[in-house]
C-alpha cells in the first residue's frame, strides 16, 4: 500500500468531489442485478434449453409427404382388417355367452371414421392453433421457475455477503433500499417473462414455417394466446417475488430453496392425498389456474355418492381467483420480510 | 460543532431463550470536529455496537440522544450520510464482483463520480488488482478495499473499526499515515476504533475508553495518560543502596526495580524530580540518570477497564 504514503495520494484523500451528484439507487441496483454471474449463467442455460427444445420439436413435427400419407392410410386399412377379422372370429365362436347381444360381446364394427390418418404419420405437421396455448403455459412455467431462482438468489447473496448492510451506509432508509430492490426485481422478472413468451412465439414461428402445412388460425386465436401469455408474465413476476420474499424472510438462499422444494414436493402431495378439498388453495393449483385459459378445473374426490363410489366434484380455480390468492401470499411473504428488515438490528 | 454526540445511550440485546444483554449502559461520547479520536475498549465493551448505533444499523433503547454531524440519529441520518464514511468490522462486499465493480455500484447509488473510484483504488494501492474478484482478495486487500469504500465519499466523518485487521506491517504503517493525514487536514474527523493500543497512542489526538458499555475515561491522549501517572521516577546512581538510604531519610518513597542491579532505584510520588538531584548531590552522590516514568496507554487502559486487553 505504498501509494498511501506517497505525497500525490494526499490530493485524492481530501475534498475530492463527494456525493454532490444525484445518485440513482435504482440504476445501481439494476447494474448489480445485471452483473450477477449466476443470472448470466442461468440465462445462458435458458437460451441453450430454448434452442434444444426448438430442435426437439422440429424433430417431432414435420410436413408429411404423399408417401407418408399413403403409408399411414395403408396402416389404417391393416388395422381395420385385423379388427374385423377378430370381430368375426368372436361372432363365430361357439363358446360366446348366450343371451348377450353380439354387439356387446364382440364390440361394434370398427370403421375408418374411428381413426385419423394423421395419427399414423411418422411426423405430424405443427399445428399452432392446437399447441399455441400449451406452449405458452410451458414457457410460462419454465420462466416462473427461473424467476423464483433469480429472486431467491439475488437477495440471498446480498444477505450472505452482507453487502445489503454496507449499502445502508450509503442509503440509510431501509424502506428505500428494499423497495428499490423489489422494483428492480419486478422489472427484471417481467422482462424475463416477456422474453420467455417471445421465445415461444419464435419457436412457434420457426415450426410453423418449417414443419407446418399452413392453414388459417381460428378467429380470436391471437387475442386468446396473448392473454394467456400475459398471465404467464404475471406468474413469472409472482414467482420472482415469492423467491425474494421467502429468502428475505429467512436470510438464507439454501434454506429458502429447501423450503420451496419441501413445499412443492412433499406438502402439496400430502395435501392432495390427505385433504383433497384444500387443493384449490395450493400454490401450484393457483399458478396453473392463473395461466390456464378460463382457469383450472380440479376434480375433488372427497365424498361418496349414491353408488358407494367416490364421485368427484369440480372446483374451478378461475384466473382472477388464482391471481388474488397468489397476490395475497406474495404480499404477505414480501411484506413480512420488509417489515422485519425495517425493525431488526443489523449486524 | 461536534462530529459525534451521544448522551446516556443504552442498548440491550434481547434474544429469545437468553437473558437480556446490556451492550451499552448510558454511554456518553463526544467527538469534536477535526483530528483523530481513538475509541478503545476490551472485547465486548460495546465499541462496535456504538458504531452500529451511530450508523442506524442498531436501534438503541429509549432515552438517550444521538447526533451525528449535528443531525439526530436515526431520523436525520439520510441528510448527513453523504458526509460519513464507515468501515465496520469486516468489509462487506459482493464476493463475485470485482473490487472496482463493488466500488462503482456504491458510487452509482450515491452519485459519486466514477473518477473518484479510481482515485480511491489508487489511494489504497489496489488499482492493479481492481478487476479481480473480491472473493480472491487476501484479508489485507479486502480491508484496503473497505477503506477505499469508506473514503469514496470524501467524508467529513470517517468511522474506522479495526482498520489494521489483516494488514501486513507496511500496510499498517500506511493506514496509520493515512489516518494521521486525514486528521491533520482540519476538515475530516476520524473516529478510530482499535484494540491496538499503540495505534491509538501513535495516531489519536483524543481518546474515549469504554468498559462494559460505559465511558470510563475520555479527553486528550496526553491528559488521560497524565491522569494515570503515579509520579514515579527511575534514578540511576553509582550505589543504589546508599542513594536509597539518603532519599528515604529525606522523606521519599523508594523501591528497587523489578530486576535489581545495584545501581537503579524507583522513587514514587515525586512532584518535582529536581528535588531528588538536589538531595543526593547534597550528600555527595551524583545522579547518572533521572527518568520520569509516564504511563503508556496500555497501562492506563488496563487500569481503567480492569480487564486484560
């Protein structure tokens, strides 16, 4: 540290411009989040995953040739013939129970209308109208998992390094510090959600261009898909805040991720088995209920009907209800963490 | 205007399942502006708690008053925090970021120009390693980065908690030189908490000594030391036995040194050391050495705190 003893250093020690400029905690926190190596690795892996998923989908779908269709039709014919032969054998069987109608004993005759030739093609064409919503759900779920990890590790790393405490030497208002971090996380997770949905649209666009036979999309398709994607972005934000809130509450990333795993893998499974009536209130049910078009139907087997068998009742977790449940849980977790952060002594 | 004023400040830690622990017990602390103020106390005496209270990290018990750069803490802290630099215990930085990035993020949050980051890195001789990750730094380098962060704001009040921790001898010397220089410039007040008594004695102008959460002494270092001096004088003569007889006969309190050598003796409660020379010379014994024994800070510290450092 010889420079300390050198005379030129004196100039630097004293009265250099201090905090005269207008600082931006938001900009600094955004910079901090962007600079995180874990986030970069996670995004890198997500991009690789997206490329892999697109390639796998491309391998799964394909534009059928005339030869493929002829082979598929031939396969259907073979199945029909085998089926009819088996039925005739059944009808001619002397041991066939008497008093039972032939249709009931050997089944109705199978016709070509019972099969779709497309099901026997080696590669089915990509159909955006059929898979658009499912893709948005899948990409939304993947983005939510990533967002949970980002939220949890971001604040967890701050606690483990205690750099959060050091920041208070510069910005002593704890509510400002925590509020800024939450705002940055909301922005970042929303961006992540939008990127994930954009990635799905890109995948769908590639598959539609390469592996589709074309065809018009049904009326209102895009509005329906964009609404689903919007709810997917909302789920991503909720997931990031849940990870953040849980970790901020217990100040340990590993413990928070462990609690998350135990909750989803153990507690939710146990609840579904032991208390099926509570299933509509589980986080995973509400996550699915938020993003799925029209909500999520849950079949609850919690009572015996007149036949003595359990007859399910259907509970619809509507989009709005799911949003409110997730919003309340998120607000409680984040709010409790912020409250304790403001009240606690920091060491 | 004092840089730091604390009056009757108490802090009790309450943890579930444990009895309450009083870390500060009606502490009074006054640090005038300018110069270096040493903050001494044995382990657990409340030094770091005091600093945490000053920085708003720990909430004190009701009743006391705290002012930092003439603003009440914690309400007025945001108004003056731009003028306060602090290094508390170990530097707190993000381990995966480089030293430069860690400083830049702080500077960005507070509106400190980017050039100041480079100045501070140069100041603590970390420019060459500024792009290494913090987690790869040695303890001394971490400490130096912490000092650089504390200086980033060119603070009016610099609070340093054990700044020499982990530094090599050359680093310790440089930090002391830096602190001295800051204390001399007239516009910076340094509150230096250290367990290195020699460091405080060499660097500080004033000192507060803490024991069990209370102030036990404060003032200029020289005054605190003078207050602990017993007026002891070491005398070297050709014949210690004869000199002891003469001085005892003249009413002086005399004792041999810890390791008697036949030529040295200790005289206690001496108001005017010249009187010893006069009495001995009057009896034909001439003094070869006469040394007033002043207490060092360690002696004063141990006596005041009643606790081994």
